């Protein structure tokens, strides 16, 4: 989780586990940091 939170403000796109992506979306961190959050590499 520490690595996820560290990288989130710096990345344009992140692929991560569903639980981390869901928590970040609930907290609106993706919108705040203008980061696209994905749960599958196939979505790239």
C-alpha cells in the first residue's frame, strides 16, 4: 500500500490490484491527481 500511495500522485496511469484501485476511487484520489487507475494490464 505504501508504494501505491507514493506513486499515485506521480503517475499518469497505474495498474494495481482491485482492492487498492477501489479504495483510491472511493477517496477520489484518481480525480484529484489526474491519474487513470486500471485493474488489468489488458485495459492499456
